[in-house]
């Protein structure tokens, strides 16, 4: 079971990879990495409260999104942006504009989680 430090490490790694892939113009994977970076950041915050959504893979996404939207409603629109970009980039292979929107949403989410919890994802 991952503790906050474990999830923070993974969030940092995936965030950095998303930024790197964007710079290289590999937009189709940016959505995947942004989503995974944000999920790890949410898992880090949740684990400080004794929650571990990843232990139930079939329901993890739905429960994670429900929990974060309830506890951090200010990032709810950005969660939706990331999921939209995940589909648009990963399945439809859209351009860099959509990848950039996903990166900006990821940064806003991580900034807000850092501000509210004191955890650091950079």
C-alpha cells in the first residue's frame, strides 16, 4: 500500500514525463501521463487520510474522482479537462493545443493540492 511519499514520487515522475513528452511533440501520450500524474497526486493526498483507492482497481477511478471533487471542488473543472484530453489525445491523436490544455489543468490541480495540503509535487 502506497504512503504519501511513494505517491508523491510517482506524481513527480509522471508530471516530468508529461512535460518532456510535450516538448518533444509526442502529444498522444501527454494525456495518459497527465492523467496518471494527477491520479498519483490525488492518491498521495488521500493516503494522508487513510484512503487508498488504488486497492480496488475496478472502482478506483470513479471513487477517486468522486472524492477529490467533493473535497476540492475548485479543481473539479480541471479534472474534467484532463479526462477529456485523455480521450482526445490518446484515442483521436489531437494536436498540441489539447495537450497544452491538459498540462495547464494538471498544473492547476497540483498547485491547488499543494496549497491545501502542504504536499509538494515538484
